[in-house]
């Protein structure tokens, strides 16, 4: 049981860029090799297949947000672990539901294409199949009856190689493999509170690996994906925060309507929190509205959550709970002075808990290693 909880804590702290496991099996190339990078990287320190997006009921026009992600990680270079996270946002009812599963795998994950990932929680089986923008996502929450997805995707735009090569350089901190299908048509069914909706919409897909290399003590992470409606352009932006020094590193990508790939450095954009929200569950304070300006691309955007409470809590050992915010947002603003709107997903790690999480992981890891000798 201790190993299971350690893995859950690892995934939270990795999201917060706070742990540094073994990375001797990580794969670095001058350029991402596609489609091979889609497959599991054997014994990778941390990698993920990450879907977020907005869906619309074709009959009623109701809108929903969905997050679905498979994580694969290997703490020691010997034992594989997997975590799956699944969340649904319902702005009509102001309801946010999520479920997750973390497990030690009986053997190393196989490297093959198309990808075929799965886990089971109680009686519910969660799966991800496909490659290169065409995927089948299927899951039903075990902890919240009547919440499920069954979606098929297809790419609307070509793959986006972040950093121009599929390797994003996080300032002087690290470099990790990273590409996206930032606009995929999605269709299928979404079940919310037992009601089945026939839905369509667009998902954003992130594929990232070697993510141990992003981790270091006291570092937190904020991430933004934006899909603009007209022009049909996409933006990825992130900021890393060093809690100890107060320094930050920013970067991202602008993907033009004709798939022009422009790398964004910190000097190329300004990201400003405009409002804050304090969680009634964790009492943590999160930014809750942002202004994003990219002068070189003519954008001045405001990003607003569709509802404030989209906080996730991972319940861990010794009474420790880790909190972070990831949710469905809307975008409005101007592009070269003309009105523009769009959809967004935002992830905010809880920077105030980074150090505590890292220390807990290091202590648990040390106990595990001693017990295995």
C-alpha cells in the first residue's frame, strides 16, 4: 500500500516539477521522431498522453469540459507505474467531478503502435487507443456514478512540434520531448449525472516525455492551452516558478491558421493574473482570471474559468492531501484590434506545497529502498 501511495504523490509532485527520479533510460534526439515517439518510451522517468477540451451537446447546445490523461513513470529504472486521471466539468450545473487510479504494473510497459493503454478501477475499465491524432477514449468514473466518456478523435491540423523540434527547452532548467495535436475533432457520447449526451467539439492533445528533466526543488508549473475560433489559431504558454528564489521561466508556441509554428520565449508574451479564488476545500488561493498579451502576434486576451471550483485533491499517505487546479476556461479579447473568442484549458500547480511534497516523496523513497535491500 505504501508503494501505491508513493506513486500517487510522485505524480502530483511531478506536475509541480518537484521530484527528480532516475532518468538514465530517457530518450533525447535532435528532433522528435514521429510516429515512434507516440509509443511508450521504455522505462521513461515520466511521460504522458494528455487530452483536454470543450464538448457541446449536439441537440441542446450545452457545453462540457473533459480531461483524460495516462501517465507512465519509472522511479528507479526497474519498476513501471501508471496513473490515469479523468475529469468532467459541467458549467450548467456548476459541477466538477474527477476520478483517478495509480498502480504499480506487473511488468514493463510494451513499446508498440498504435498505442493501447488501459487500467481498471473497481468494475470500470479506462482505455486509450490510436495514434497520430486519431484516438478512441473510453472511461467511466468509479467514484462518481453516471459520469463517462466514449469519444473518437481525428486531427484538424498537423502535429505541432514545440520548440520547433519536438523538444521544449525550459530555460536553463531542462529540456523535455513535447509535441501536440492542438486541434482534434471529437465526437461520441458524454454521460453526466446519468444523462447521456451526443457531443462534438475539439480536444487538445499533449504528448510529453523525459519529464523528470523538468523537475527540481521548489519549482511550480502553470500551463495554458488556447484554441481560437477565428482565426483558427492555437497558443500554448507556460510559466515555471521557483518558490525559493522568486524567479520564473516562461515559454510556449503560437500555431498559425496555416500551421505556422512560432516558438515563444519569455520576452515574447506577458501573462498577468487579474483575479484570485480561494478554495473552500483546501483553503488554497489560485489565480482565477488572466490577461495574456503576445504583441508579435497581435493578441490581447482574457482567460476566464467557466466555474471557479475545478480543484483536484489527491489523498495520500500519512494524512497528506495534495491540491492543484485544472479546468475549462473561455477566452475573449482582440487580435490586431479585432474581437476574438476561443476555448482554453489551464493547469495551476499549488506552488505553496511543492517543498512539502518533495520531502514526503524523498522520505518514502528512502524507506522503500531500505525495505528492498
